C-alpha cells in the first residue's frame, strides 16, 4: 500500500471515491509522474516538482495546483466549483472535467519550466520530458538534450550563454527516426522554439514570478 493509498483509505465515503476518480484521471494525464505526499496531502510530481495535489474535507474536496498563479490562467471554472489563488474546491461526488485538469496541468508545467538560471526541464502535455539543460541569465547554457514522446533521444546541442552552436546529432545515443515522422517534426520544432524564445519566456517569468503557495487546509 502506497502513502496515497493509505491516505485515501482513511477518508470517509463518498470523499474517498470522489478522489479516487480524480486520481485515476491524473494518472491518465500524467502517466509517468511520481505519486507522493506533499504537505501531508496526495500529489503528482514531475522532476521533483509538485504539479497536482488533492484532498478531501467534510463538505467538499479540493484540488491544489501547488502554485498561487495557475488557477487564474485557466479561464472559466464550472459553476459548481469555488476557487481562490491556490485552491480549487468542488462538491463531493462531482468530477473535475479532464479538459480543465489538462489546462491546470499545462499551466503548471510551463511554470515549472520558467527557469532563468540553473537546471531547466521542458515538458510534453503528459509530463514527460521534452528537453533538459541549463540556463544562465535567461540564456540556454551548456549541454541540452531533446527527446521524443517515447523518451528516446532526438537531438543534443551545446550552448555558451549568448553564443550558441546549432543542435547537433546525439553524442551518446543514435537519433533513429520514429515510426511516426510527425512525432520527430513536432519534437524538432521544440528545439527551434526553445532556442529562439527561451530569453523571452524566462524574462516574462522573471518579471511575473509565481506567487508564494502554501495549501489552505480546511476542516469544513
């Protein structure tokens, strides 16, 4: 039994079933994410960063994006949901639509990627790594790797702050074509997007940092 299994087992019905459905949806949307407890609540994490959390209370269930800025970016919420900066509350027995969960996850993944200095990861919609490397003062720096959706290596590139060399062939593994050429085309497009817009992305993130987040627990 995992910590999340134990946590859910301790909840009364129908909260338990409501959150088990939510967990199943998150497993489908984030198939490779780590399931763990954060702030003593269940969450799904990628590369050590919490993406989606949840818990049950006496009169409602809650979804936590582990950020104070995500919910405001996803557009209209269902009429039966209630939210503040860091918590989305919904009635026991209701299911959060997958379309809404996808938006919440995508915004959170982009937020995690907005790194100006240090290690940076970029993600596909399902939380798998699309690219990984380092940033220095808003610029790609050092060795970078780009991946296909199946996790195989697509390209590598070496960068030195403002001066960078074009992404070249992999140095440690062959970049063999995938069965679906469109997969490689989409993945290679991410290289262009990363190298051409990295400065704009991280500059915007630096000027609008994510609000400090902590879970707002409730006993009601």
